C-alpha cells in the first residue's frame, strides 16, 4: 500500500468517524426534542383540562346562583299572592 493510499484511507476513516459522531449527536438532539415536545403537550393537556375544570366550576356556580335567584323569586311571588289573598279576603 502506498503512502497516498494510506492517507486517503485514513482521511476517509476520519470523515466517517465525524459523520458517525454527527449522526449520533443529531439522534441525541432529536430524542431530546421529542422529550421536550412530549412534555409540552402533557403540560398543555394539563392546562387545558384545568381550564375546562375552571369553566365547569364557573358554570356550576352560575347555575346554582340562577337556581337560588329563581327560588327567591318564587318565594317572593308566593308572599305577594298571599298578601293579595289576605287583602282580598278582608276587603
């Protein structure tokens, strides 16, 4: 084997070693990126679920308040009817 062939082979092996290192670092970077994206989606799901729960709680409180208001209105109407009946009875 001549010196030139030896240099070419050695240069080729170095190039392949750098290529393998680069591919390995790219693979590691992709794995890290997948991990980060997965964590991001998990946190988004958690945030969305939390937001949904907050909306549901707000809706429940609104419905309870409306139910209480309706109950009070019905009680007030009943009292007014009773007063009108009382006044009508003694008029």
